[in-house]
C-alpha cells in the first residue's frame, strides 16, 4: 500500500512552515558524523540508495555521513542496532517494508517494535514491484495470465527472492484476489530467481523494478503489471494489477528512521534535509534510472504508512501460510 504524497502546493506550504523550526534546529557545521545504517549488504537496493543520498545529505546537513552496512536476518539486525541507539540525531537506519512491516510477523520473538522503538523521519523512495513472465509464456496481460493459469492448473509456479519477502507476498495476494493456487518457489535472493526465469526454469516472477528493468528493456522478460496502487510515472504504459484485480495493492518502500524519543527539532531538521535532497532534479533522475521512485513528505505520513502496512502484511503472511519461526 502506497502512502499518499502531498500535492506540490501543500508540500511547499508545509515546508515553509517548517523552515523556521528547521533553521533554528540547524546547528553549525559539525565534525561529528551521522551514521546511516543500511541493514543490507553492499550492492543491495537499499545500499545503492544510501550511496546516492550520502553526499547531498552531507551538504544539506553540513555534517559528514558514514554509511554503515549491517546485514543480517532480513534487515532485522541493522534495524535493531538503531532501535537501541541513543536518540541524539547521530544514528539513522534506512529501513523498508521488511524491517518495519513484515519481519515482525515472521518471528515468534522479535527484538524491537517498529512503531514504539523508532522516530519516523521521512519516506525516501518507493521500490516498485513488477510481475514479469518468460517471453515463451503466451500471455501479454494479467487477464491472459489468469486465464492461462486456470486452463493449466498446477502447471505454473511463481518465483520470489525468498519466503516472507514482499515479492512472495505479492504472489500470495494474487492467489487471494484471483482465487488461484500458484505454487511459490523461493530463492535466496532476487538474482538467482531472475536467473532461473531467464533460463526458463520458472515462467512467472515477482521482483523489484530495479532488478528486472534492464532485462525488460532488452526483451529478455515481459512485464505484465506493477503491484502499486497507481501506474508508475516512469513506465506509464505498464498497468497496475488493480486494473484487473480491484483492491490489489502492494508496494515496496524505503524510509529513514531514528531511535525513539528523538527531539522534535532534530526530527524536523533531518526531515527538511531529506526533502531538500529529494527535490533536486539530479537526485530524482538518479533514483528513477535505478528503478526507484523518489518520495518525501512528513514524518506523520511515514508513521501512517507504517501503521497501515503492519496490518496488511500481517494478513498476507497468514494468507501465504507462513509459520513464524
């Protein structure tokens, strides 16, 4: 589920009102670095985003930023580190729909509360999910795929980057909305899943746009739809799943969070800097070229997104039959 972004006029009004607070909270240039924890390995989508933001955020905050990769447990390890850090404005995590909406529902015991243990700073980008098929499959639309699956029961399966990932849940939502029984084939990451799709070992895959975009452009895979609630500005010709299956909406996203009890002036300062950076045309272009959709907005909008996503992901984990471990 994607959050509603402000209109340009509404956002400008809010930012102007915030400016006084942000300016007052803005310290002089400091040598104390801000640690930006990326809870995934170097090269992952979150890491690429962090590296894109590192220099412009350093300029906007007049403060050095150090990107710290702390991978493990599907992002939980790095997020937990930040949940337990001091709320001094010097530690942030680039979290996402996994660390702050899904992972909680996959474990019997979880080390942090995605709401109580964090201060929302800003939604940074949407990480669109797309449904792609092998070109040999004789379908070009979601409707044709549904008819093909119903005419050939139990012959097709769908791949994803792993159990409980948003790509797995996207397939579970397809089964739920369309009354299908597509079998899930989990892989240890998006790259091996894509390799098997390209090799014809599977015919259907839910994956991030960033992962499959080069292969879409070369015709190696056929994109049928995006899973978000509206068409992507960068790919307006690509329909949404909801255009065939009303009510279908599932999106990936990345956002910045600080530890709980971060002082409001610090939160406002960080939020203003993120929105300033995301307003730069060069940054927006870089994100779009990487298959990510720049976002932005208020901390409250991010808090509302997390609350809604927690509810949806809980339902989908149950629908997918995933047992907490």
